[in-house]
């Protein structure tokens, strides 16, 4: 049996992202979110009605298999009017997922590999991609002509702030020759920018 890990334990090491998702919920209409490579980060469920988590780690499967524990972990932490429905898919997000194609309002890609490459089909047209540069997802999205940056996310003193003005000053490569999607994917790492943010929110056509 895998070791028991909970979100409350995990957020002691990575912090609590609930404020980030509350900020997104306050600014965009998001009901359904997909979080491939979530591990046990339950924070999106504090803000959104239906979140589908995906992970191939047995510890995540063990956590999400206990609905009483998941409910207890969320108790008192959900935003106004949020009645969270939590789904978990155990498996590899690079394979087709058991979710209605084109149904998600938000795809979350944080520290978990090339999520947007494999799971973009699950986003509805005009859906949102939240990505950081850790494994290159934000850097690749930034190079796609139809994908539009709609917010930069800043993180300081355990709080989150969304910036929606002056977005043209973000995602400007420090070294233009590094802005190559094939290179970024093969390295599995994002590139450096003249102005950086903790994460980026994109609208995907
Ligand atoms: C570094 S952790 C990040 C967890 C969480 N996204 C966060 O930001 O705190 C990466 C997670 O992605 C999962 N993962 C990586 N590749 C995966 C894949 N192809 N399918 C499913 N899960 C994957 C790992 O099992 C791990 O739990």
C-alpha cells in the first residue's frame, strides 16, 4: 500500500494555492477544471465546482480514493457558493482521458510536464490554460500565434495577484534564439524572460 499523503501535509511544503484559484474564479467564469499531474494538490476545488484531477502516482490515487478525507480537507476552505465535486483519474495524462472532449473551462499545468500538449483537446473553445514555465508549457504556449496571454500571476508573501494590463511586457525572451518550441519541448524546460511571473493564464481558441 502506498504511503498516505494528504493535501494539508503537501501544502506545508509547496504552499496553499487556494488564493490563486480564488483570484481566477473572481475574474473568469470557470465551472470545470482539469488538473493533470495534480499529485494531491486539492486547492482548485476550493474555487471551482467540478475539478478532475489526474495522476499516475499511487499516493495521489490513495488520497483521492478516500472521499471522506477529501471532504474533510476542503471543509471550511471553499469559496462562497462553491459545492465542490472532486473526480480523480488514476493514470497517464498523455493517453486520452475519460472526460468529455472539449468540456473544460480551465486546464491547469503546474510542474507536471507537457500537459497542454496532451490535454488541450479537453478544453472548450476559448478555454483557459494556466501554466508556468517549469517544464516549458507556458513557454510553448507563448509561441503559438492563436493563443493569447490574458493574465500574469504574481506570487508574493503567500498571496497571489493577477496582472491584466501591460501584458506585452511579459514573455519577452531574454535570448530570442531560445524561443523555439521544438527545443523547449526536447529540453523539458521553459526559457528565461525579461520580466517573469509565477504563472501565466492563456486563452486558447
Ligand atoms: C512535481 S509534481 C507536481 C504536482 C502539482 N502539480 C504541484 O504543482 O504541486 C508532478 C506530478 O505529475 C505527475 N505526473 C507526471 N507525469 C505524468 C503523467 N504522464 N501522467 C500522470 N501524472 C503525471 C507525477 O506523478 C507527480 O505527481
